[in-house]
């Protein structure tokens, strides 16, 4: 049996950074499940389609090749918005479910060639839908303003022109869509540890997560 850790939460709450550090610390293979939705959205856009079209979006999700997850364009805002749209389509979610569960069950070897102790998946519905029996679940959140500020700085650091008010608006729009959709909306599992990172830096968030995971005696 491999250990499975689920991390859920809204955009820019710090899930990615935290997940990467936990994966390194515990020797776990990590899957950023948002990339699956981003890659699906980008595939639809690249074919000239509409990410809100269920037929085109589901076909793109079914045809997804894991190699496409390395595309740097997936990090951009167009990909984020398209991802948020395709992710509301039940057929897309169903198409991506097996891939995520298989990763959790049989995690790939780590970058250094050693076997993984287990898997860590981050997303919106890992603890509720994808891996409801995960050994440890964290729900990472932060206020909308703090998340917009982090996203704004990240865009600036990458050399993109950004306007804070616009980033905040996009964040609110994406939050509403992710939480309001009927298919597997963003939600904390009943047994998730709630980690609000609004006033925490990355080290503090990591320490809090490790303290919670230690309490589960998994390693
Ligand atoms: O985490 P992210 O910003 O890369 O996610 C992009 C979009 O994908 C987000 O708006 C919601 C969706 N998503 C989802 O619905 N379920 C997941 N497990 C992960 C992401």
C-alpha cells in the first residue's frame, strides 16, 4: 500500500509550493491535477474550439497525452481560464479521473530513480472525489486579496504586464466558477486539515502541514 496525501484549495493558495516541498520531504511522487484541466483547455483552444463545448472538451480530455503536461503555456492565464471552463464539464472530469487514481495507486518512480513512498495530488476535489480514502487531507486556503496579490507578483516576476484589480477580478470569477459548478466543486473534505496561509510564509505553511501529517503516523 502506498501513502496518499490530498491537497485541495482555491487558486494561488500555496498548494503547489507546499505540495512540492512535502513531496521532496517524504519521497512522494507529485501530480498537479490542475495541469490536466489546463492541458485539456489548451488543446481545445489550439484546435479552434470553445472550452465550454462539452463534446470538444471531453474529446480533448480523452486524447490527452501526459507529455503535454510539460507545455510552459499551461502556466498562463488563458490556460487557467480555459481550464476553469472545461473543468465544469462532467464528461471531462470523468475522463481525467482514471489517470489521477492510477497515479495515486501506482506512483511513478522519483526523479532520482528511487521508488516513491506514495503520491501527493493537489487540486480541487482530491480529498472529496478522486482519493476520498487518502491517508492525509489538507485544504489550503487564503483570503482572495492575498491570493490575488501573490498571483500578481508571480506574473510581474515572470515579466508579464499585470494590473492588480484585473487579477483580483479574474480570481473572483474563477473562484465562483470552481465553487459553484455542480460537478465535483471545490470543497473541503470533512476530515481535511484546514490550513489558512493568509498570514503564513512558505516555511510556516510547510511546518504546519508536517505537524499535521506527523500526527497521522504514516511514515
Ligand atoms: O490549480 P489550477 O489553477 O492549475 O487549476 C486550473 C483549473 O482547473 C481551476 O480553475 C479548476 C480546475 N481544477 C479542477 O476543477 N479540479 C482539480 N482537481 C484541479 C483543477
